[in-house]
């Protein structure tokens, strides 16, 4: 993946979570995160993004 692709994917995830937060009425993304399911693929993508940043 390219840097712009990684940035786009990260921004898109944040954008979607922000809208879910607004619709659900949670006070923060941290509060909302408690209720969002995390898949093994999500965990792998998070590790890959950390590798990308380091």
C-alpha cells in the first residue's frame, strides 16, 4: 500500500466512527469503541498501520 492509501483508509475509519458516534449518542469515540466489534482482521490492520507509522 502507498502512504496516501493508508492515510485514506485511516481517515475513512475515523469518519465512519464519528458518524456512528453521532447517531448512537455516545459522548466519545472511546465510549463507542466499547460497543463496536473488533475482528481479527481489524487487529491485523491496526498492527500494520502501527508498522507503517514507525
